[in-house]
C-alpha cells in the first residue's frame, strides 16, 4: 500500500452509559469505606502472543514528599520488600489477598481491564504517586508469536530492570476524603514497553504506562476498516496497520517512538512529530477488520489509519491514508465513538 490509496471515513457516535462504581455514600445509609480500586489495561503489541507479568506490591506516596504517610499493599502474611515500607513510623502496611497477582496483559488490549486492587482500604489523605513492584521470577514471561500459531510455545524470560528496586512509578495527585472511593486505571503500552534484543535473543520491559481516573476516562473509539479496493494484488496488510489517536489537531502526525533507559542511541527517535496518544491493532484476517482503543477522557481527537512497521526504537515513516480527512478533529463523547474507515481505489 502506498500514499495513493484513499479512505472514506464514516462516523457514528454510540453513547453508552458508563457503569462505574465509587463515590461517597448518601441518604443516611451505611457509610462507604474509604478505599482504592486499581485496574490494569493494555495497548496492543506486535509479535507477542502473551505477556505475563506478576505484580507483587503496590505503594502510595504522600503528596508532601515526606518520609511519613506511605501506604504499602503487600501479600497476606509477607514482609514488604521495599525498605521504606519496613519502618512503621513512615508507612502503613496493608496485607491483601489480591497480591501477588499474575496478569496476562495482551488479553486486555481491546478496552477491557482487570482489577489489581478492588476497594482496598486506604487511609484518607493526599497522595502524589502510585508505585507498582513487579517480580522477575518464572511467573513473568512472554510467549513469542511465531507463525502459524502461538499454541505450542514455551515461555521466555522477561527482564525488567530495577523492577523490585524502584518499581513502576505513576505520578497522580489526588485527595481521598473519609468514606469515599477512588478508582484508577493503569494503561500499559506494551508496544512502547517491550524491547527485543537480537544479539541475546531476549526481551526486556521498561514499563511505559499512563494512569487515568476510571470514572472520568470512559471514552473509546471503535469501528471497522473495510478494504474496498478492486485491485486484488494490493490489499492492505492488517498486521502492519493501526488506528492512531492523537490529542487535538496534530501538526505532524508521527509514529510511536520511545528512548529506553539503556538505549545506545539517544537520538534514535525524532520527536519533532506528534506521537499518538493511543493506538489500536486491526483485528481479523479478512476485511472488514475491527479495532477498539483503550479508554481516554472525552475531548477533541484526531483519528487516523496508517500502515507500516512501527518500531518503537526508531522514528519510522508510516503511510497515513488520507490524513487530512475533513471530519478531524473529532469531539468524542463518553462511551463508544464509532469510526469506520473504507479504503477505495486511488483516483486515476
């Protein structure tokens, strides 16, 4: 496929009622316990069938940056591994049966999520950071996608540098009042997080994730991509095409590109262009293909279809199909916002 392809973009907004729990109680009933719900979701990744990650502990840092006020969630009957959680003057340790928890992240790439913590007790206060500790033991591994299927494969170790020393840090400022609940979703981007090293034939994960308020971020895009070209020898390859979502109106839409901590070339990514806020793989082996993005807040977005290898270590040149469609930017409403792409023959 080349730049000559044209696409017709059809829009249908499907407003769905968001089913979100939480919020303070009222009407004189039983008081709502003060608590935290923490969900995990994922953006798509190429070339891997499964990514299993075992989360072992969750730590909340106080907003004042002081040494006291930490809250540490640990597995029932265990001692915290993070040194600051061992001092009772600095931290409140809460044991929970929810940890440790192994989650297969690629199963969550179509807008679904799983609860890591579900209404766990959390002392009222002001917080500024959530930290996830991830194990590098045998329960954290990947299964490589080797055609024609993933069914007969063995797990391969997934290295996560400093996973237990510093953890995955997510900055989020919030105040929790008494008798109220907070609900956050952590959206992993495996395409940006996992790197393959050819020399050692191994995988490494430098977790890249965003954290969103589940009760506010209830907007998604979904739809179909229909290849209506009449020339049979030039179909699109769904494995190399994605739907990209950009915030607002990007001046120069670009690909996903991330400099990892151990990158040998810190200039490998040309960050002049606008990187996507979300992306979604095309699902299916024949046209029409389906896609569903992760959750985001309602607002103005530009949604584009592009094809080509999107190597997160490089600033790749993608083929955007008619990126100047007049319907962009789109004001997305809460719920599902359906966008259908139809690829037609290029104009002679």
